[in-house]
């Protein structure tokens, strides 16, 4: 195959002939002067080529940097819009419109949120156009709306973070308020029953049986719930220790064969005290079921309302007279 771009054999012979003639005509001196010039020119040419290459690389890098910047900006915008979409989707679940500034607001078309661009821009509660159309008509105002939404999104995200932190804190506090050790209800029940065995007054003994029964019921609910209750703390730390101390004194005095008027007076006061503490135990027990009673009443009222709405408000059965 014939190669292109070379001087060829004939070209080489011609150059050698010219060089020989040049040397014979005294061109050696001139040749010696031209060589440095040629080397200098070649060096300058190389420098110029290098600078051109460097400048070309810088231009290419600038172009690549511009492309990267555009891609980065596009990514940031898409991420920002995705966050805005998420926040607005939650907001429009319970709201119809969102006021941004002055008389400008945004709203959904029929109460259902789809995407950011499908929202309607409103001025003084009158719909102008969809946000995607507004972007082409008023790009500057569109960017202001997006910036405003981005600020609201940041605020909403911060509030959600704080809300979750508070919820976590409440859960932690609730766990901390759970009881590690339950009350000594059984201890007091055993003490009261032991003191009650040798008592002769039926009003006192029957009242103490009821006291022990109420303590059992309270202890059952307390163990199911497992949270700290200030009323129960007072019950086990103050009320019951005082009661058992009174019963010990009463049992010791009742063992005496002589029962004077002062003893009978104290006995009457003891009966009243036992009745009073039993009423307090009933109140404590009922307070532990307050939420259950509220839920029960709410369910009853709901069922009654449904029955009345469906035409079953009056009973079909006549009362017997």
C-alpha cells in the first residue's frame, strides 16, 4: 500500500543535491547562523502549542464545570421541590388553601393534592391559573412563591423534628414513671386480717373485711396499669399505716375485761373511721377507671345515635302497665 505524507525517494535526492550545491557555494556559514534561529523558532512554537493546549483544557474544564453546576443546581431544585411536595401533601389533607403573602395564596382544584405544579395561584381568593402556567407567565413571581414555600417547608420540618423529640421525651418519661416495685397491699391486707380475727364488734370486723376486699381490687388495677399514682402513694405511705396502728391499739384495749364509756366512745369513732376510709378506697378505685367509664359512655352514646339515625329511636315494645 502506498504511504501518504512522506517526501519520497525523489524528494530526498533533490534535497541532498540542493544541500551539496549550497555547501559548495559557501553556505556553511549561513547554515551555522540559521541553525540557532531554527532551534529558537522551534522552541517558541512548542511554547505556543503548549499554551494553546493549556488554554483549551481550561476552557474545557470551565465548560465541564458549568455543566456540573447546572446539574447540581437541578438536583438541588428537584430535592427542594420533593420536600415541598411532601409537606404540602400533608397540609392539604386538612386544609383548602395556603396563604403565602399579602393577598396571594395557593389551593387545590377540588380539595385533593396531586403535585406542586397543579396547584392554583389565587389573588384575593380568586383563582388565576395553575402554578405551571404561572411559571411561564411570571417567572420572577413564581420563584418568589417557590422560595416562600421552601421557607415554610423548612419551618415545618423543624417543627416536626421538635414534635417528634417531645413525643420521644414523653414516652421516655412515661417509661420512667412505670413502677419497678408494686405496693405492699398484700402486706396490709394480711395485717388487717390478723388484727381482725380476735375483734368482737361486728361493725368493726365487717367494715375491715370490706377494707381488705377494696384493697385487693385496687391492687389488681394498679398492677395492670403499672403507673405511679400519687393517691396510692398516700394510701400506702400514710392512711394504711395509721389505720393498722389504730387497730393494734383498739385490739389491745378490747382485750381488757373492763369496757368503760371512753372505750365505747373510741369504738364508735373507729367504726366511723373505717367507713370513711372505705369510702376513700371506693373513690380511688373509681378514679382508676375514669378513662374506662368515659370510653364506655362514648360508645353507648355513639350506638344510640346510630340507632336513632336509622329510625330505631323508639322501642317497639310497649311497657306493661
